[in-house]
C-alpha cells in the first residue's frame, strides 16, 4: 500500500498540526467554489443568457460532485489519501482557469460538471483526512471544529466574489479562485502520514474489494438529507421572503446564523461525545422546527434574526453529529466510503430543498412553505428514532472506538 489509511499514532488532541493544515486547506477550497456561486448568474447574464439557463449552469456541478464522491471514497480507502486530494485539486484548478476562456453556456456547463468532479473528490478527501487526525473520544467535537472553516466561508466567500468582479472583472475572480485551490494543495502537502503496512484490516478489505456505499453510513446520510433540506430552503428563498415581508437588511440573517453555528457545533460535539449522539441530534431537529415556525410568523427583522439564531443552534447540533455517527458506525478502513456516503445525503438535500421549496412556494406562498419544512424535519426525527439512536445511549463514540 502506498499510504496508510490511518495516522500511525492515534492523536491525543484535536488541534494537532495535521488537523490544522487540512482544516485550513479545506477552508481555502470552500472559499474558492462558494465565491463563484453568486457571480455565475451575473456572468451568464452578461454573456446574454436567460436566468433559467444561468441557474442550471450555476447548480449543475452538484450532479458530478455526487457521482464522484463514492469513487473518491473507494480510492481513499485503498490508502491513497494525499494523491486523491491532490488529483481533485488539479481537476478543480483546471476547470476554474478554463472558465475565463469559455463564452458559451454549453462549454461552461461542461466545465461546471468537471469542477463538480473535482469538488466531490477534494471535499470527501479533506473530511476523510481530518477524521484520521481527530482523537476517537472527541470525534464529534473535532468534526464540529473542522466544519467551522465551511461556516466561515459561507459568511465571507460570496461577498468576496462580488467584490472582485465589481473592483476588477470576472477573470480576476476566476484566477483568484484557482489560486485559493492552489494554496489548499500546498497546505495539504504539509500533512504528514506515517506509513503502516501492517494494518491487517485494510489489507483484508482491499483483497475483498471495496463497495462504493458504506451501509453503516446510509441511515445517518438519510437523516441528514431530510434535516438538511431546511437550510437549502432557507438560503434559497430568505431574501425574496424578506422583500415580501418588507424587511430590510435581511442579509443579517446569514451573519447571525453563521456566528451561532460557530458556537453551537463544538458545543454539540462535546455533548454528543460525552452523553451520546441522540442528546445532540434529537434536540437539534426539534430546534430547527422551532426556527421554521418563527419564520412562518416573521414580520420584522427581529423575528427573522431570532429564527436565524435558533436555526444556527439546531443545524450546528444536527449535521456534524450525524457526520460523526456515520464515521463511527463504519469500520476504520471504510472511513472514505462512510464520509462520501454521508455527503451524498447532504448533496441531495442541497438540490431537493430549493427545488421542493420553490414548488411549494408557487402554490401556498413563502410563509406556508417554511411551515411545511417541518414535514421533512419530522421524517428525519422519526427515522433517527426508528434507527435505534436512543438519546439515552451512553458514550456512543467510545462504544464504536
């Protein structure tokens, strides 16, 4: 085997050098593609294409991101952590640079599909590498910290993309995004693995073949899909809902959400590590229901911000804990497959949430649409309970360590 699938010596603290390097690398990658998301509709409009075409081109990369994740997980589980990550980065950089030279919707769509492959590989690899360097007894907390880079990017990247095209032009934006991926690659090269050729479990897994989907991660992925639709609906329609309710400065919704998420993820992780997964997930889903109820009644900026605050607590408690559950229920040699399986659920949520929300809004309006998001949250809660994830389970992480 070319590389170990695990850090040779189990880390004793979360904030070790390898974890910090891969966390920073992932932050640059997420900043790269999120900074381009709001500018693509503008870019397509400038080229003369209609908004429906712009929407398709902007979001189409999710398709190949989903397709590439299981294959990335398979390669990661064969021991090629660093090579897989760098391959995904190379694909992303090539696609981003070529954006600057594409002028047709067809070519841009093809490049977005290529970019999706790169993003699917890189994000799956980064999460798998991060898990390798998190102490087992603090796994959920560590995953929560790792996700803070994405949270920070959600708050910074869209504004950065808009600033660059307003200050300079689209080409500067594209080359800046490619540069951020390059920095992420350099940071990933600083991660140090110690080779382990004596891990019998990995050798046996390779001899028997590796399945693309990790069965142990399917239930957390499905629960994560239903609960994750909430944010997809919220982020997709909160601006237009604010206009409908004549609420100004609605952008503060995302600021409050991101700040609360920064605080809630690690706190929920510590709770789950000490008491059990259900202690974070069940309250988290219920709290998300409350946030949607607040949006249903929202008619002022204060109520919108209260909903953002509550949603940040609920989302922070739910998603990172489900991610940790997916990893812990899978064998160590199947971490790549487990993470790719879990992220498939989140990808589906990101696509299905806005689509179903838009259909609902067209029939019943935005306020009722937000109330109806309680339905997938209820499904998520019932699935979690039916899967046997009892809130009274003691120290679920140690049980699987």
